C-alpha cells in the first residue's frame, strides 16, 4: 500500500535546528507529499528557513504551544497519514520508509522510531512511553546504551510525538492533542485516549531518528519542571479514578524529590499548584475511562517498567515508587 504522508513540524525559533531537520527530511528514501511547519510566532529566521527547504508555513500568530501547533498542522494536512516531527530531530534516510512499511504490516494507528541521542548516538533518547498509576510517565530506554533490549519491533500503547507517524483520521476523531497541556505529556494523554478507543501503535527499531532533546525549554529547566509538574496532575485529574489518589500522591511527591535534587523545588511547587487549580476544572468536565479498561493497561505498563528496570539500571525513583505502591 502506498501511503500518502504529510510531515508536520511544530516550531518556535531554533532556525538552525529546524534547518537540519528539514535537510534530513529531504533525504528520505520515501519522501513526503508535503511538509508543513506550524510556526509559534518565531522571532528568528525560522519561517525563511522553512520556505527555503520547500515547506509550507502556517503562522500561529504567537507561541500557543506544541499541542496547538501540531493540531493546526494536522488539520491543514490532507493526507491519510501525518508524520509529526520535533524541530530538533535528524532522520536516518530510511526512517520514514521503515515506519510506513511496519504500520501497514501491523495495521496500527501510529508508529514510532528508535530515538537515539544526537549528542551520543550510542545512547538512546527513548523508544516508547510507559505510564504509571502515579501519573508519571517513563520513556523506555532513555539514557541507556543502544543494544538488543530495544532491537525488536513490538506493539505499544504509548509513544512520543518526537517523530511519530499517525493515521490522520484517528488523530482527528479523537480530538487531536489536548491544547490545555501545551507541552509535555500531551502525547501521553493522546495515546491514552487511543488505547481506551482500542487503537494501538507499533515501535519500529529499524526506523532511526536522532534527537537533540531539551531544545525548547532545556533539560531540567525551571520552565520544563513547572510544565511537567502541572501536566502530571492534569493527566491524573482527567483520566484516573479517585481510588488511585494515594498512588498519585506518592508518585508526585517522589518526583518532587527528584526535582529538588536538580534545584527545581520552587518550579515543582508552582507546577503542582497550577495543576491542582486547573485540574479541578478538567476533572469536573471530563468523562473518565472505565476503570476495567484503564487498570489493566497501566498495570501492564508498570510491569514493563519493573522488567526494564531489572534488566538495566534501577532508578531510585522507580524503586521507591514500587515499594510504596505495593
């Protein structure tokens, strides 16, 4: 089957990185029909760089966030499939070819590549996501040496939107990304809605992309910690049953200790306060998934986190969380 694919790149400044993404996109063995850059009010030369590489530019009129930019780009794409790309990825020439082949073979709703660190390609940036009943997500393989543990294709429920190929009709039918999240965990929220609707994805290790990481806010920046801390609460408020409150509380406090270790306790507190205020409104307006659907899904995620932690390095956060959650 010959898939019609449009690439969608949300962007805010970082013209140099965007140019590298577009250069490697142009070298794909399986080209895209169109390339759309949804620009969040960049003040640098991003728009000119995009157009110089033949991309269409959708001006957002301001920085409305990653989720809003993705949604506008997907809405503008007429293709059956969209390839959503961060503006800080560089792509192996056969990345899209491998994703397209596997998504057809598996009849999946989305496909995710093996993400390697651009700074150190011998290490993984991540492969797929796993969500715990604490509201905290873990990117499988993040920071680990590339090797056989993540070398086999597999069905997945959660995948990062770093370089995700997704069926456009499924994306639109589920309402796209929740723009209230802005950035961080908006992809986990979307994939959770996919899983509840019976749609799954596939992890494709033969498709490779290299991720800069932290290009917008910076790794463990105050802005990143505040947004992530807020969105963890929004995710739990939107989807989780009240009976999980103790897991959520334990997981969030432990994550706060990690943030404090990075000198970001104040940002964590600001994010949690915002999450409580905004999450209360979201919870009242949301129809939460049936617990009979949600619990087995996240139990399986937690078991996979346990397995991978045992087979690699056991992080203190997860060791303590599972000790408390037990």
